[in-house]
């Protein structure tokens, strides 16, 4: 990690993440990251981990912090070693302490168990795929709860250890209000709502671990003005993002990360991501796909060698 006010991934971590070194493709890694952040977001809603801000918008304090820590974690660790469900749970538990709104461990475990059961229900290939979901609570003294409790404690410890206890997070919402005020757009509620939404969606991408906050905020404003067809000075030397020390190349890259979230996924891709919540399923997928591809390449090489001889 870099030595800036808040840690950002290094170039070597960006070009070759630990998960990609283990054979997980870029698109699959991004989808798993996004799904893990989605679980954190849904858990935060169920746990009511929100505080209200101006304009009747909700600031995801602990939830946003957890999602950023979750994204940072995968630049130092592979998804083959830890499941996105366990790390998401650990990140939210840690973030609730950092933001001084601590959670009861049992509440968090129950909520994650509910979310994972619901996810498994949607993957059920029974004759009645539209059947109503019914949550089956864990036994108070059953092994499931203690297994999840152990996973939660280990996940929190590993996040702190592998991030070097560097858990400083700067959220972008205050900067967004200030930037819109400078640009004279605070009187447009549609602009504020859409830009705020892009910042929230960006939490499902790695951008908060890659770029400075001003760049991310400018990207959300840029996407908003493009979609609402608002005109701002965008030709050198009078580019509006220069006011906030944002580089065009970085701004455009952040926009690309956000827009990739909205691409259409096939049903097979959605099912694959939901199945790979734990490290066991990730390892199974790697054995079936990466290892088999490697064996196939070795067989082809042997055939070529035997043919040449």
C-alpha cells in the first residue's frame, strides 16, 4: 500500500492481484467483489446501520467503511484463501467499531445467515423455484452459529493483520456537496441524488482502493452531467475537474469501473457468483476450470513432443 493519507493499492497490486495470480479471471473477481459488497449493504440495511444527513439522504457510515475495507483486502489476499462472505461479515463488524456504532456479534451472524440462506433459496433447482422463502433460524447452541462466530473473529483479525492496521477511510459525501456548491449545482435535487447514487454504486467497485477521493467525486459528477445533459466547461484549459485536482485519465477510468457494474450478466454468471461465496466453492471452481485447462495444455504439449520425435 502507498503512504498517502489513506492507503491505495500499488501498481504491482493493481496489475496482478493475488486472486488473479491464483487463476481467477478479472471479470469474475470484479463480480465477486461487487457481490460481497452487496451482501454488506443488505446486512447494513437489516441491521439499520445508517445515519441521516442533509437533503434526506442516508450516509452509509459503517457500511461504506466496511465496503472500502473489503475492497482493500483483496489487493493483499486471494479469494482462494478466504471467502467473500466471511470477509464481508468481518469488515462490517470491524467498521461498526471504527464508526462507533458497534454491533452485537449474534445479530450480525444471524443477518448473514439469513442472507446466505436466501441466496441459496434463489439457487434452488427444485420444481417450485418461485416458492416462498422461509428462514430457518440457527439452533442457539448448534455448531452453525459457533462456526460462523469463529469465521467472523478470524476475518476481523485477518483484515487488521493484512492491512497492517491501516484502516483509515475517507468517505466522499462531504466533498460531493462542496464540489456541487462550487459548480452551482446544489439547487438541482436530481443532480445531487444521481451523483450520490453513483458514489454509493462505486463502493461495489475497487475505485476507493485505487484513486483519491476528489477523482471519484468528480467521476460521479461527470456521469451525472452526461446523463442529465448538463453543460460544464470541459475543454482545455478550462476543464471543471481541474478545480479539484482530478486528472482526466483517472476520472475516465473511475467512470469505466462504475459503468461496468451495470453490464448485463447471464443467468449462468449470476448463479456462478452466488455459489462462490465461500472459499471452498472458489477452490472447487479453480480445480474444475483452471487446473483442467493447465492439464489440457500439458497434454497438447506432450502430443506435440511425441509427434516431433
